C-alpha cells in the first residue's frame, strides 16, 4: 500500500482542554458498528450513562446544547477518562486526521477545521512537500476499486503536481498563480467533457511551458457585484454553528450594505494595511498559498470518481477568496467580531495569524464538514464555468 501525507502530518498533537474550540460541539458524531457493539457491553453506572447518551437507532452521540453528551465542563471527554483512549469510536480517534482512499493508495491529511491543525497547515513557511511511502500492507478494499480509472488518476496526480509548482512559484503574485491553476483545471475539464482523454497529458505539458500572461479572463463583473452575488450561496447551505451566522451577518453589514464605493474603500485600506499591498504581503501570500494547496491536496484527485476536475479547483479558489473576504470583514471591526472565546490579539507590527487561522477553521467547520454543503457548492461552481 502506498501512503501520501504532507510533511508536517506526524507533528500534530491535540491540545485537548487548551484548545480554543472543541471538536465535540456542533457536529453529529457517527459511531462505527464495532465501537457501538463495545459500548453496548459496558455495565454499571457508566454503562447506564452510555445507554442514555447514545441514539442507538442512528448510531450517534446525543448532544446537549450542541455539545456531545460526554464533553465535560473542562472541555474534556468523560468517555476517554472513564474507558481510555482505545474505547473512542473511529471518528473521535481519527479526528483531525483524514483519509482519502484510492486504489492501492491512502492520502492522509489534517483537517483545517481543527485550530491546531489549521495553524500547522497555514503558517508553514517551507513549501508544502508530499511524502510518499510504500508499505508491505495488503490492499483490503480491492473490490471497491473494480472500476477505478488508473490512467485518469495518474493524469490527475501529474496535474496536481503541476498545480503545486504553480502555487509555489513565489516570484509570481499569488492571485496570478491561482488564476493559472484555475485555467489549467478548465482546460483539463474541456478534454474530459469532450472525451479527449489523451489530450490531458498535452494540456499538462503545454501549461508547464506557459507563462502567466493568459491566466484567466478579466472579470467583467465588479468584485463588489461578484462577492454580493456569491454571498447568496451561503443562504442555501446548511448552517452548523451559530458563530457562522454571526460571521456572515457581520460581513454583510460591514462590507456590502453601504454600497460599492464604501466596499472599495475597505478593500483598498485592507490591502494596504493587511493584505497583498502591505508590509505583510509575504505573510498574506504564504497564507493564501498554504490555504489553496490544502484544498487542492485534499480534494483534487477525488475527481477520479466524478470527472469534475474544474469544480475541485473552483472550490479551492472560492474557499480561499471567501476566507480572505471574511478576514477582511473581521479586520474592519476587530472588537465584537466573532465568538466570545475568540481571544485574538492584534498588533500593527505583527501579522495577525490568529485572525486568519480562526476564520479559516470556522469556514472549514461549516463547509467541509457537511457533505451537503460541499456537494452543493461544487455543483454550483462546476455549472458556473
Ligand atoms: S479541535 Fe483539534 S486541538 Fe481541539 S480538541 Fe479537537 S482535535 Fe484537539
């Protein structure tokens, strides 16, 4: 079995009660069958507690006020304390580690929705490297991959490697890199739609040798109109946490409500003080690069299952743009912006990584951790090309 993982993957350690948030609130945690069976055999007072705190029909932990029934006041897990680490269900013992399965290959990643993982992913100064390892382990899931298109997967891996090199070309402005990645995905998608599968290799080769001057068509729509239009998409998505609604409402109020001239002034000021035109341009660019590569690494090769290459990169680009937009909205009024436990410090002399990390992990909690949201967004982005 082949394993691929980002170079920082093994450095993750959960900080449990020191976590600025918790992964045991706001999500429905599904218990795997084996663990459910084990829980059913626990006796005594804790067995009674398990019996009451699990929805046995659905195989999920019941929640109290949006928190897992076993999450105590110190934000620690009572189940872990009582029965030990090995008693955790697969979801709890894995998180924030994530696995994408392909024939003969497991791609491991950390989820952006965990604040500690988000910090590791986003603040990494060295270019992201994917470590590739081969083990003696036998393929267990062979039947599931009967129709696996290995040729297409190889092309996707080549295309992803090219997107990595585009995104890591730090001599080029970051937004031009993103546009070039989008353009590459668009050209590959055209080949797939027209069943010209053999041309994909040629597209990859020709994009390798093309500069950035033709990367993307200039938008005919103003940024203000585009962002206002895209904002409506969030209204049709599932909402998992109240903080998310507060973030979106805040963005609407401070960015769009007062018209285009007001919005453009904010964009200019933000750009000059925090973003790509400021003394923090390197940090801003690094944050954007790492964010984009996180989405590309996690989702791009999944196109082998649905042929939707373009929507994977469009989702990455959309997510990066919106995380940056929500950071701008939070920057406009630092004080009451997010949750009470945000605990974000800001300084004129230090890049506000905490703000960037917080918005990124909150976005990931809402969008990435709902299959409905991910699918709806991808479909919308895929049809809009
Ligand atoms: S969100 Fe991450 S750091 Fe926080 S408790 Fe969960 S796994 Fe640990």
